C-alpha cells in the first residue's frame, strides 16, 4: 500500500504544487479484518489509539506554519509500527 500511496502523492504534487500543498497522513493501525481482533481488545487498542493523535497532525499539516511542507507522507503511529 505504501508504495502506491507514495507514488500517487508524488505524481499529484507535480500537478498541484504551484497552487497548493499535497501531503498524506499515514496512521499506524487501520481497522481492517487483519487487525480487528487486536483492536477489539481494550488492552491493545487503548494505548495504540491514545498514541495516535491524527487530529493534531491534520491540523498541523494544513496550518500556515507548515506551509513549506509538501509532498510528504507523515507517519502517525505513536511508535507502534505494527507491534502487538
């Protein structure tokens, strides 16, 4: 997935960069059938969700202070890189 996401992002940034910014936020865990059992367990999902501040990241990436950031994939996984 990341290869396709990155390729698409880099392709779009060439078209859009003169008029705006394109960035992508990549969350660590997404509710898919593969991780659903782990996400149903509060002992696992609690720390994962608490360490994943997507709202803060999206606000930052769209704000004026990050106006120089474009064409980036911003990983927000709270240090949980798929580990259970």
